């Protein structure tokens, strides 16, 4: 039998009121505690360092691109055409081509992806079909972009005789964006509290009425965040665009025209090494675009958090 | 022996050694803040060793908060602040140089929701002993069996010790958590509404085991169930938040029997006769 | 009299045809009224709902169709490998020479594996530790800085990483280790930074999904924070973290532009950390613009290989998650 007080009483009489460690039952235990503290602090310090390295890498890349690219950024660089073998001048048509193809891909991917997510989250019964669809979406998300590029080339361009164009690239890109938007939307829908749905069903609404008037509006901020992130992915995509849109510098008017995206432009400049200045400028513009999209997504999320 | 006393705001100055003989936790003028929110004010309370103390009161009255002050679990919540003194075996647990890790090895805690680790039943119980450096299989086996027996769970799980701790029923999970705590032989067991999320059979078993371990472990139990408090406890303390937004206070505490049969404070009487939620 | 107690059906058309007049016997008619109440929704609405369901289902099937089409087309284009090159020659050949019609892809497979494993060895620990930091250690302020940074890192296009590799990392490697600076070592450095956000964000999701209660329980037993992380949190999140690493691996194997720009692109066996090599992805891009006939077939064969690898990784993740749920 153990009397927890006898020991403490003895100690207290000797030491008077003291800190906890004075009453620790024995020295071995104290040493052990000390060792654990040390291990703990070392491990936590290592975690701090790891996070620090990650942030440092980011800062390094951003600073490097900003410092080298910032002097290039001017209205002239943004709004004029490149000319000559070394692509002097601006990048205006590549900006337009990038926005054009990304917008088009969004138009194609968004309705399909959102409705697919509605099916998975609201309608489908858990079963083999859902498993297959999820697996397919996961696989689609992990298809290497070069494979997607070759597929775009073989399918849209060669089999369907579409020209290397905005449309071919947008179709290929939409396949890339589909799983991203699907997943974001499905998660957003699943995050809608059940009682919100009950409220609607309780008033006699049909499933579609509930989904379209209650669930989707409620989930909208997060869906938009997913859309924005998918857009960022499409803007930066190089390999897919390379094989489906080509690299001719062109100001696209119709979807069947070819063009050169900013990412492809950057790749060509960087590999040739003839006009590194323009490459830095293009890289900075590309990062700025994606940064702005990210900020926009964060802004939406923050507003959404405040409201709900 | 001591009659139920009504707490007032007197500042206590009691010699610590003398206190250590009679009380395990010696709490004086405790104030607690969640950020700007003043949650508890002027709580002074003695917890007697080898007895079961129940903390009762309507929900939101700060009894769980108070309980979490006793093993410094509130440290884990950002922005909390404690004032006043809490002495454990005569030492100020909020004093300089006190290691909450050491404190928590001597003061175990059971939570409202059973929270076994997603590991085997055996590993769950062996977790604490392993933390303290016990590696020998035979020794661990013994501790695991003994703890599960004391937690009234051994018969049900002795053949499935390698099963995941999450795979058993909620009531069994809760008893597993109790076994896990008992395995480190704590001086004190803090129970935060341990029976509010489990089935009646398990409630019975938990109450039985509380009585069985009373000689070794001091138990403090938060419960919203007055019958349970009356059934299991030796001492009872009644907390109340009188006005929403204001800090809660400790209204009255004393021997359970005295407090339930002869409350000194009108508010206690109102509560135990059911005039409060 | 009993009719007074009967709720009036809301629409006539849903009533049973034989139903007539006031209801004589409540007990007998009750089931009928139940059907009436249940089919109150009009036929048109029902059809509309059914139609919408079909539309949604069709959309969901697009994903399946997409994957099947991708594989079918790439595999179709690659099918010439069997008669023209010989599958064994293709998959086990160590010589790649377009001029001599030798299309052995072993050097590229080795290149991909070397680059991927190296990137994982550096990137995965860094990413998991970053995730642990974010989910377990960081205060709200540190988290508010680091989490967006990691997300931003994920958003940077791979061509920018490649550009950074060409202009910064490659010269640095050349200065420190000799050679031209293009090779596996450079690829490791750049790729490891690239996969950190993928692994870190997914691992953090896994860590965040662990209930707070088990951490509290561990702390309440007197575990230090590191003991809690190491003995409770990490084991609980194990499968999620393995998933994250596998998906990061997929990202590294499939990564094209950045790798293309920094591995040196020599179709030869891995011979040293600073000697140029080529990977499956980089070789495809390099050859595609002028490839024809067997050459082109071989490149599509490599693409099919890549597709199969990434499918396998996804499959592994799936199986792992399933066993995780059961175990």
C-alpha cells in the first residue's frame, strides 16, 4: 500500500513550502523528465527550422523573380508585341492568349465539374459507381501533364482534326481542371450543415430546389475558391498547352486560332537564353497573376468566414 | 466533520504544510479568464484526499473550466489566464518552474467524450507506462491487466487486447480511457462529465469502479446529474453563473449529505430542488 | 362524421381513381391517404428531377470517360511498340538512339526513379515536418504567415521553378560540384522544393482531421508535446501522411517542364549526381516536336508507361485508405 502523503509530508517538513520538483519522488524521475524536456525542445526546434526552410525557399524564389523581373515591368512590356528573333518588346499577345485559353477552359470545365460534384455529394448512393467515379477523378488529377498534352494532341488535334488552337488547348486543360473543381465543390457541398437542408426539405422543396436554392448558394464561396485555384493551375500549365495550342505568337480572336501562352513563352525564352530579361519579366507577370488569384481566393474565404 | 460552509471573499492565509495534511488541492481566490471573458471568480475550495468530490451546477457554470485548472489543461488553450493560488500537495502548481508535464503525470483526467488513441487496446493502456520509461513486456503486461481490471473492463476485452481501441463500444472506450489513466497510478483522477456520452450499463460500471479505487485515488468528478453526485460523492461543490456574461462563482461546498439535505445558501437550495435548469 | 377528421388531399390527380366521395371508414382508407400524401409532387416535377439526376450522372461520368479516353488514345498510339520495336526491347533496352532505331527506355526509367527518389528524400521529411509544425506547434501568428506561403509555393507554375533552376540552382551546383550544373542533383533541389507544398498540405489535412481529444488525452497523461506528436499524432495520421508522400511522388515522376529544363537531357544512364541524364517526361518533350514513326510510337509508349505508373500510385493510395478505415 502506498501512502502518497507520507513522503510529501516528510519532505515538506524538511524543505518547507517548495516547488513541485522538490517533491518529485526521486532523482531518477527528475533526470528522466529533464531528458524528455530536452528531447521535446530539440524536436520542436527542428520543426521550427523545417518550416523556416520552406518559407525561406519561397522567399528566395519570389525575391529572385521580383528583383530581376521588376525593372522589366512597364506598360510598354505589358501592352506591346514581341518582335525579332530575341523577342524584344512586350508580351501582350501571350497575356491575351493565356487569359483566353484559361477562360475558355473554365467555361467548359465548371458546369460539368460542379454538376458532377452535386451528383456525388447529393444524389449518388455510396456504391460501386461512386467508387469508380472517385477513382477516375483521382486518376485524372494525377495524370502527368505531359501525358495530358500528348492525349490532347492525339485526340483533339489529330483524331478530331481541330487545329492547334485555343479550343483544343481549352478542352485539354478542362480535363485537367475537372477533378480540382469537382473535389473543391464536393467538399464545399458536404460542408453544408444538415439542418440547412432539413429546413428546405421541411418546407416541401424537391431535391433540386434544395440543392439549387439552398445548398449551392451556401457552398458558393468555397466553390469559387476551388475555381480560382484551378484557374491558377491552368494559367501556369505548360506541357499541355505546348502540344495543343502551339507556340505561334498570335492575338487570338476566334477559338480556332493558335497562340502562345505566357508559360510557353517563358519556357522558350529561358531555354534559348537569348533574352533573359524578357524571361524574368514574363515569370514575374505569371507569378503576379497567380498571386492575385490566390489573394482573391483568400479574400473570398475570409469574407465567407466572417459571414457564417 | 466540517459543516457545509458558504464561501466568501475572505483572503486566506494558511500555512502550507498544515494544509497539506488535510487537503490535496488547496485553491484560494482563483480567477479565470478566456481572453477578455472572465469565466470564474473568487473560487476557494479544499479537495480532501481519498474521497470523491463532485462539482455540480447548470451547464456553462465553469465547473469544467475549474476542473481543467487543476491539471493545467487550460494552458493548451491560447489566451487563457489564471490568477489566485492552486496548491497541490502543498506546491503552487502555477508557481515558477513547475512543469505541467510532471503535474499531469500525477493528476489524471477523463474527458466527456471517450478519446482512446487509434491504437490497440493494449497500446492505449501501455501508453503512460511507456512514457515513463517502462519497456519490459512482462511488467507492461501486468500493468495493463491490473489497470483494465481496476477499470472494470478486463473481462470484456481480455481476448481482444490487440483490437483497435476505437472498435469497442462508447462505454467500453470510456472505461479504456480510465484504465489508461490508472496505469500511471495518478494521485488524483479528474473526471469531466465522464458518463454523459455512454450507455447506462457502463455508467454503472464506472460508478462502481470509482468507489473501488477510492482508497488509492482521489477523484474529482464534474457532473450535471445531481443524482449521480448524490450517489457517488463524499463532498459536493456547487458552481453557478448567476448573470450571463458575468463570471461564475462557487456558491457552496461541503459534505454531500449536508449539502443536499441542508443547503446553507438559497441558490443551492433552489438548484437542488430543481428551480434552475 | 369521420370525414371531418381526415386531412384533405391537396391535389386531386394523385388520388386513387376508385376513390369517391367522403371517406366512409377511416381505418380502412388510411393507407390510401398515405399514398396520396406521398405522391403529392406532380408528375412534371418528378420527370424534371429524374432528368436532372441523369444530367448530373452524365457529368460525373465525364471524369471516367476522360481517364478511359486518355489511356485508350495514348495506348492506341503506343500500340506500335509491340510489333515494331518489341515490348521487351522497349522496356529492357538500355540504348536509346534514334539514328540507329534503338528505343530502349531503361535510361529514362532509371533517370525518373533517381530524380524522384532524391527529391522525395529531401522534400518529404521537410514537408512532413512543416506540416507538423503548422498543425501542432505553430501559434496562430506563425501559422498565418507560413500556411499561405506553402499554398503560394504550390501555385507557382513549374516552368517558373524550372527557370529558377536554370538561372540560380544550376550555376550554383556547377560552381560547387563541377560540371555544367545540369543533372540529377540540380533536379533534386528544385523538385524537392516543388513537392513540399503538395506533401505538406495533404499531410496537414491528415493531421488536422485527428480529433483534438486524443491530443488532450495524451497531454493529460503527462506526455510532452513531442511525445504526443511522435506516439499519438503521427501514428494516427500515418496513412494520410503516406498518401501525401505517394501523391508527392506522383507529382515528382510526372513533373515535366522543370525537370526538362534542369536535368541536362542526355539520353544516357545515370552515372553521377552532376552528369546530365534524361527522364521519361523530359525525353518525351524533347523528341515530340520532330518525332515520326517508331520514334513517335516509342514516345507514346513512354507516355503510356507514365500513365500506368501514376494510376498505380493512385490505386495504392486508395487501397491504403481502405485498409486504414478497416484497421
